[in-house]
C-alpha cells in the first residue's frame, strides 16, 4: 500500500468516534445512576407505579394496596439491616481467625489493610447519607 497514512487516519477516526460515543453514553448513564434513590427506597414507589399502570388500579384499590406495599418495603428494609449486621459479624470473626494465623509482621500489614478498608466504607456511607439528605431536602 503506497498511502499508509490513509489507513492510520481511518483507524484514528474510528478510535476517536468510539471515545466520543463511549464518553457520551457514560455521562448519560452516570448522571442517571447518581440521581437514583437507594434500592430500598425505590421498591415501594416503583412497585406501586407499576401496579397502577399495568393493572389500572382504581383510587380505592390504590388506597388499599399502598399500605401493603409500604409494610413489605419496611420489612425488607429491616431484613437488609439485620443481614448487614450479621455479615459484619462474620467478617470481624473471619479477620480475627486470619490474624491468628499470621506472623506479627503480616498481622501489622493485615491490620493496616483492614483499617483502610473500614475507612473507605465509612467514607462511602457518610457520602451516601449526605447525598440522601440533599435529595430529601426541600428545594430553596
């Protein structure tokens, strides 16, 4: 081929087009993702909306169905909290068991890693709570 610059230009064009499309899709998806409510808070309203739309519920039926959905959503929320506490207990026990097998040097590194992980989780939870408060705050 006597004009390799055309091939290079074509591949560069395809690459740039892919970057642009990928970036736009990521921005759109990321915007929608960050505006979503946490999963537990979505369940009740989404289910209610789906039932109203798909089953053509009357206002009287909606009044009867809403407390049922709200009750189930609250029960699921409590179950999730219980599961999180039980999971945390299992992880703490696992970390203790692993620590008992390690040498003092390994234990120091392991403790540092565990501390860093806990700090990341704490930061994530604080940030999530802050975003929830912002979403729930009335607009000025």
